[in-house]
């Protein structure tokens, strides 16, 4: 699946993998040497704490509400955690530098 920022007219990720199950969401990018784009689809909007334990690389994380509007962004180093201030329905994990390259920020509208 492709993920694009319609506000900035940029491509955030190509061939992103959906993580809908508890298992796929729990494993995420742990132990991977290559960061592949992941889209986490939560059952309901929530303030979910994400972690980068057992992750070998720094990643960018984008939090979206149910309207697919960006509510927060974060560059997350290995062995750390983060809780956004707003509730998110979708969480996107991408390689470090994606947020800066695409100029993605709060209020942007994404499509996938």
C-alpha cells in the first residue's frame, strides 16, 4: 500500500505493510536491520504508547486521527518510548528522515 501526504503532495511510503493483529503490532520493527514502512490500524482512537525496544535503528513515527489527519510526529531512537498528546487511530512507522524529507507535520492529511 502507498501512503501519501495530500497536503504537501509528497509520498511518505510505498509498499507499506498493514499491521492489524495484536501479534503483528507487537512485533512491529523489532530485530529488523532494514526498516520497512508499517501502518498500524488500531481498533479505536487512543493515546497509545509506542516503544522502540529491540529495534536496531531510529525511526520516524506519524500518528493520525480517524480522519487520517496528522496529530503528532516523532523521531524515535532505539530503546525509547513515546506517547502522543492526541488520540490516534493509525500509526505509521517509516525510516528516519521521512518526516523531514516529506515536510509532514501536524494537521496534514494523508491517504492510503
